[in-house]
C-alpha cells in the first residue's frame, strides 16, 4: 500500500429510525488515509468520537454509503467543521431529507474515484438496501467498505421502505462477488468478512429470502 496508508475503525452508538420504528445500533465508521489526510466513510451518531479519531488530518470527504439516519447522523456538522464535502448517491436524496432537510450534499455516481493518501477509492453503486446504496472499493488494500449492502452472513435488510430484496441480491452477485475472493469486507455494522467467505452462500440467502 502507498506509504503509511491505513484503515481505522471507529464504533459509535445511537438509534436507527425508519417507518415509525427505532432500534439501538452500533455503527462502524471507517477512516481511510494516512498521517496527513483521510476519507471518512459514514458519519454515524457521534461527531466528537469521529473528530478525535481524525485528529489533525485533512478530511478529503465524508462519504455516506447510504442515506439511513444512522449513517448520516452528523454528516452536515462534520462537513462544516472539517471543511469537507458530504458525498452521497442521489438515489437516497429522499432518505437524506428525512434527517437533514435543506442540507446539501455532493452527488456521487457509480465509477467515481476519490483520491486519498496516494490511492483511490472507487464508488460502486449497489442498490437494494436503499436506492442509493454504494460500496467503496480500495483494490490496493484489498478492501471493500460495504455499508449495509453485505454483512458477515448475508445481505443487508430489505424489509423496510425504499429497499428491495431482488435488487440487493443482484448488486451483491454482479458487483461485489466479481471482486477478488481475498477482499476484506469492512461492514457498516459488526465484524468484517471476506468476499470468499460469503460468496458460496448466495443460493442460501436467496432461498431464505429477506
């Protein structure tokens, strides 16, 4: 990997709210960068904890893997205080507006590359958990940041508004399982996994449904 490129996990706790329900959740916030600059992947719950982990580094962008409130909680504040854009797929604009009405973000799209620490994160549009869900792929580190699209043990939930099970299965099969088997999957919640560990179970997931 380039220089001292590294991946750091920060775990924050809060509440996920959708469709009139609320659930206590722990979220993974991922910092990708080096000693000088960093990209924040998801802006969950607690600005202070994330800011402390960033330290004095320049924040290139606050990339939100999707628009659910627990992944964008403090995105506008981080954007303001770190002087960095919030990056979100426009497919999740409606979800974003539920949490941050009137706040702007910069649109991303499939295939965009975000430069940080001498390397590039590639945006992969993976709808299903939500219309604008994306994953970030860092081939140099054999790393994927999957948000809530893929977890250890299966796809993200699709039983609520704005989600669709056949779509998330298609995204995982066609986009994520095309990646090398030794790619580490850094998930939005819980422990990491690998593409190789999850790919053999696709038929089981389809059989059990969402």
